[in-house]
C-alpha cells in the first residue's frame, strides 16, 4: 500500500498526516530546491525519495568574475540516479556536484548554499 496516510496525533493536529511506505531497503529522502541560498529554499521547494542509486545531489553554481575568481551564485538540490562528485566548466559557468545517501535530507547541509 504505497502512500497510505494516517492521522498524526489527536490533539491540535487537524489535517496533519504521516505517510506510510513499505520497507524497500535503504531509501533516502532528499530535499529538492531550484534556488537554495543561505540555508533557505527560494524557489521550487519539495522532496524526492531515492530507493536505489547514488542518492541526493547538491550542485553549486559559480560565475567567473572580471576579477578572475569564481563567485558563488546559487545551489540546486535534487535526486539523481547517476550522481558523481565533480566539477563542470561551461564558459564562465562552473558547476560543482556533490552526492550523499543514507541520511534523510543529507543534501541540505553540504555545498555553498548553506552559508
């Protein structure tokens, strides 16, 4: 029974539910955010579940400045099956990717977007 919901508590919790899912192994719940800065999701907030595969992904986006250094722009958080930790360079854009699994919302606490 996927997605079965039951009430959470009896006092003052009207409309609150807990989602029950069958045990399928080491699932990891990941944060999803299109624009994450200073520990806050500014756009596209949600979550996703990785049942298998690499897990939660954090991507930091940097723009190359006229002063010759990489300036942090924003962070994106999501689930990704083929996640690898790496740096990609596309012109004046640098994308640093990090992966984690085994701890719910582990991607919220890594990368530049937390600062």
